[in-house]
């Protein structure tokens, strides 16, 4: 993913801007979440291509089955050697099912999955419910106005301690996100691109993730084949996935 940094000037919030209530921040966050993913059960395919400054490239593919932030299944579909590796997220717990192990392994959401992508970036992608939002300011980027939301983690198991999130003031589309560690260090920057019809709505079909600590290390996520589905609870159980991963 060649990362597109913003060349346009960033103007600070105007002194005349009225304060924005937290209720407005929550509404903005909910709208942006609904644009990225459906609010009901769905399936989507994701290809993640990671590149490094020395020209190395790695491509991995996943199929996601999700019932929002409470139940998600992430199945590796490529490369072939890793096929049938499965992540299961239920509520706050994340488990890895590997074909060569008889028992699943518990993992943190913040652990790296591939490239610049953490487990939680796929298994728990919605911000609503995990972060407390507030509006910091409004900014102008290349002629468009954005609300800059600060999202503070509501619990210690959440993938990131803090997120700064740029949401279009006119249409609530997500534009950019900065992800921070507990220490306050900036970990990575995500850019939402290529808004097209996906799963019946206009959504970002590409996300560019830039490593803020290692210049030139970039992952590109491409979303396709999104469909809304009724997903039975049984597929989000350990017993079911033990059979599926064999």
C-alpha cells in the first residue's frame, strides 16, 4: 500500500466553533462504524499485502464472519500452508485454532497478525462499545471539513489505548485514524480509500496502514465479496471450530 500522506494544510479549529457535545461524538462514531461494516451479521474477504522498504512483499488472505463486536471468526484462506488457521473472538476473548494443535491458544487482540495488522484489526474492527469518543476539533483537509475524534479505550484488553479518528463532517465517512500505545507512542496510521458499493452500501474497500515506528513498512487491506448473513451461534464455539480447523 503506497501510503498517501496529506499534503494539504491542516487548519486548527476556529475559535468561533461551538463546543461539540459527547452525544454528537457518539453519533459520529456510530455512523462511521456503520459505513465501514454492517451492523448485523456479515461475511467479507480481505487480502492483506505487506511491503517493506527493501522491496519484500507478502500477501495473505482471510475470510471474516462477524456478528458485530461480540462474535467474529477469522479464517486464513491463503497461503495454502496456513489454510484452516482460525481466530475466534467471543466477547473479550480471542482464541487461535491451529490444525497441528489439539487445543486452541488464547491470544491478545493487540498481537500482530501480519504486517502492520493486529489480531483486533480484523477480529474486533468496530470502535463503538470499545472506546469512549469525544470531539477534539474540526479540521480542513484539502477543502473538506473533518471532525477529529479522540477515542479512549474503555478497558485494558482493547486493541489500542487511544485512537485519533478523522470523520467527514458532511457524510460521516472515515478518512484517517492514528493508533496509540499505552505509553502514548504513535504506532500506526490508517487511511480509508476507494469508497465503492460493498455489501449494499458505499464503504471504503481499501485501507492503507503505515507503520509509524518503521518508515516504509506498509500493509494494504482490500475488502471484497461482502454479504450480509444470518450467522448461527454454533459456528462461534470452540467445539465447532476444533472440527473445522482439522
